[in-house]
C-alpha cells in the first residue's frame, strides 16, 4: 500500500508590480510498504517532471507574458495575467498498484484556458509503469475491442446529447488514440481523449469506462 504526500512549486512573477504569470505545480511523493527503491524511482520521475514544468514557466511563459504586459501597458489595453497550474489526482491505490492523472491548465490571455492530461499506472514492486495491454489478457486485438466499446458508449450518450461529439468521431477516436491515455479507478479502466480530439471544447476531456478484465490485486 502507498501513502501520498503533496509537493508544490509555485511563484507569482511580476513586472512593475503587475502579476504577469502565476504558476502552481503540485506533484506527489510516495512512501510504500512494497519496494522502497521502486518508490524512490517513481518519486524522482515526478520531481523531474515538476522541475521541467517550472523551467518552462520561467523561461518560456514568463517572457511571453512580459512581452504581452509591456504591449498592453503601452497601448492602454487591459492585461489578463498568464496562469499555469498542474494538479494531479490519485484514482487508484491498492496493494502495490497506483494510478493517477495530471492535468496541466494554461491560460495565456485568450478566450479560455487549455487543459492537457497525462497519466501513469505504476507497479510499486518493480517501479515500472503497467501497460494498457495488461488489462486485456489473451486479447492481441484489444485496441479494436476498445474502439468498439467506445463507439457503443458514444452512440448511447448521443441519444440524449446528440451534439456532444464531432460528426466524424469514429475516425477521430482512432486517429487520436493514445495507448498511454488511460488510468484506473476501482470500477475499471478509463480511456480518455484530450480536448478537441473527438469532441468540442465544451465537452471537456471525453472518458470511457471499461470494467476490469485482468491484472487486479
């Protein structure tokens, strides 16, 4: 079993007393009753990710925000500060398996912000990520099984929300499929897509649940 504590990197970066970029990066740190070396390796993974995100904020986003702030100040336009937030959610923690996703939200002064999700499912005995195929044992064509299941779920959802997905969702869900775009929760495996992959912005990040078929402790 794993215990999780939260670590944070954050700052408010200013220009002439104007906050131009605010960033908050939350990431997990684990202790475990399984393998301590595995936990250490996984902790290093998330600490490295968080450090790189902070570098991106300070060396890429801040110069962009500063340039925009200087421009609007010169032209007397309203300035909306940039925002970067990275938060995680633990969705499964049982025996020596942990699954979580991280959502990275960026607001760069446009009409609305943008959210990108990534996820990992870890074996705390080995320190390695568990692949999606492990949950479809004896099924070499499991990706086609997933596509069929997603289409069935979409068709059911569209009975009550006919405009929830793009018209060509059937081809888009194949073209935009990410083999690592999944996480676990107690009910099963959740396959997800990013914003705009198969549906309009207002639909958020589409998710599709598949009950467990294997690799559950």
